[in-house]
C-alpha cells in the first residue's frame, strides 16, 4: 500500500511542477529578441559593411532610427498593453545631397573617381551627378559607376573645342548640364521641393566627411573655407556676428563672392526658384565663375557660414600631378589589355 502511494506521488510530481512553472510565466512578456547576429556590435546589419543597393541610401553618419527590432506591429501592441504614450514620430527626411562632378578623360581619371566614390559611399543620402566632358558616355565611366555602389546619374556634354584653351573657365557646360538635370527631375515641385542640397564636387579635390554634415543643413546658400587654393594655404569667408562681411583671399578680393567652387552649397529650393541661374561663358573669366553664379541666386548678407563660423578647413583644392608616361610604348605591347 505504502509503495503504491509512493509510486503515484513520483508519477504526479513532474506534472505538478510543470503546471506551477507555466502559471508563473507571464504570457504577455515578449521573449528576448535574438536577431540574426545577437552578439555583433551596433554596426551589425550592414550599417557600414553591407553593399548598398542602388537607390537605397546608406544610413552612415547618422544614428539609427531606434525602432524596436520586433517591427512596428509588435511595438504598437506593447505600447497599448502597457498603456504607454505612442512612439515618437519618425525624424523628418534627411535632405539629399546632390554632388555635381564634371570629369574628363585622362590617365588619372579612374583614380580620381575611385577616391571620390570612396568618400561619397560613406555619406548618407547622397546622389552623385557625374557629367562627362565628352561626346558620349564612356565605357570606363559607365562601368565604374555601375560598380560604385552609389545612387547616381550619368550625363555627358562636350566642351566646344574653342573653349578648350588655357586661361578659359573649365567645366561650364558640364555644371550647367547637372543643373538642368536637377531642374528637370524636380520640375513638378517648384514651390515645395523635396529637401535637397546641391554641391559642385570637382573630381580632384579632397573632401572630409564632416563637410557633408555641415552642408546638409543649408537653408539657402551656405559657405565655408577651402584649403590649398588661390595661392594661399586657405581662403575663407570673414564672419562677424554670424554674417559674412568679407573674404580672406589672395586673389581679387573685390569679387562680390570671392570663393572657390568647393566653398559653397545651394539648396534645391533656391536652384528651382531661380530657373535661369547658370554658369556663363560670355564675359566670364576663370575664377569669376563662382561669383557670377552666386550673384544670380543670393546676396552676401544671406550667406550661411558653416564650419564653425568659417574657421575650419573641411575641403582641399588638391590637384593631381600630371603622370609621367615617358616609357609608355607607342603601340600595345602587353599580352593583355588593361583598363587603368
Ligand atoms: N574638367 C572637365 N573638362 C576639362 C577640364 C576639367 O570636365 O577640359 C573638370 C575636371 O575633371 C574637374 C573640374 O572640371 O572636375 C575642374 O577642373 P580642374 O580640376 O582641372 O580645374 P582647377 O583645379 O584648376 O580648378
Ligand atoms: Mn581641380
């Protein structure tokens, strides 16, 4: 009799324990979320590492949205269950930075574009408008862009032969082609365009990532110093009480806007509301292009100083040395054909 009771007790014991454990578990508490890489750093999930898809902006340089990993559905449910306030609104869309880059065929072209793409790939929401100074889109640049992993537009326009002379402004037609594309693309939104900022990015300059953070908040036209330009270590707008009052420059300080192409950005809104503003060939000298363009869209009083009141150099007007090809054979000698 005693042994019968004992065996019944031991058979029932595990079941009783299971029931106790189940009652103790709170069914509303979500299981801890184990993502695909639960032990990875905060960069897991492709913040920097994964290759971007064309047209999909990378979130580099930006905090992530911080939404719950369980997705919006589960997030909303949890909030209701605990009667918490609704989740905060998503941040406003990040203004797109449109970088217009004129480029032309020469031995260093692919090297320059590689350096530039390596920089741009680290900037969130950047659209690269690459304009070839050529009669058509070259295979080299087309192939390069296809593999660059950047949202981009590939345009071309040749500089007329008569303007290809030393002492004449460069890349006038190419910058205007970029402007025309921007206006055409946003023609249905002249009053309230998507937030955007335009910047002229020559293919041989050097750009810090901080520069893009600065220019992204451009409301109309923003300005900042440029290093290694105008025969000086740097040029910069002079700022007093948050306003531009003059120019520190070694060359023609009497220009209304004594600034290099790399020293300013313009909001998309300003580009669209001044549809006639372009770079002009007629009567324009090199070094006056920037000033002549800015005169059409803004005033000195309106300029927004960036880079700590124009006291930091975040872009350099570097120029690549002409390569020595003295030993390049006249006719193709190698057994393979290599793109350089
Ligand atoms: N460029 C061009 N066609 C030319 C010469 C220059 O498209 O015949 C481009 C060049 O690739 C660069 C920009 O125009 O993006 C400015 O040219 P460069 O760097 O030679 O001028 P600088 O450094 O003297 O301002
Ligand atoms: Mn240059």
